């Protein structure tokens, strides 16, 4: 009888292929309205650029798009703020930031995490 645990010898498989996790930190006060400003990206500038189309309305543009976005999550660094993921494509993720009264929040800071798959299917 082998002393190896049976779970330690199993092959682990996943249906997702080529998953990349992009970790982005944004300083909202450094993103000029409508202009991609890399200095607004505290981290994540190697993976893409960010634009602001209005107060609290940001779009992260992925340099190397995937076949599909598996998930996108945003967390506010600014106190008393809400984050919402808006429109998502294979190359962009829209992030909307509001205050607690649901008004657009100008110059808020946030973290963004995006999981991108290189496969279009889940097999």
C-alpha cells in the first residue's frame, strides 16, 4: 500500500484555458477626462490604459484582448463610495464610481481585477 494520499496523485484539470489576471490600481485624480493618462494607473499600465468619459465613469482598455472576460471586480479605495461594473467587452471594462447618494464621484481611487480567458469556449 502506498503512503501517498490519493488526492495528491490526481491530475487537476480546468475548463478555462489561458487565464490571465490583470490587477489594476487607479488614482482617479490623475486620469484626465477623455484622455488616456498612464500616470492615473498606479499599477496595471503594462496591461492597458484608462480613460475617463465623465465624473466617475472610467474605461480600462486591455492591450491584449482575450476571447472573453471571465470576471471583472472593482473595489473603491475612496471612503463612502460604490463601484459598479458597466459595459464589458473582450478588450474593455467600464467602471462607474458613485458616492452613497448615487451621484457620480469625481477623482475617486479604486482597484480593478479582471480575469481574461484566451479560449472562447469553456471546454
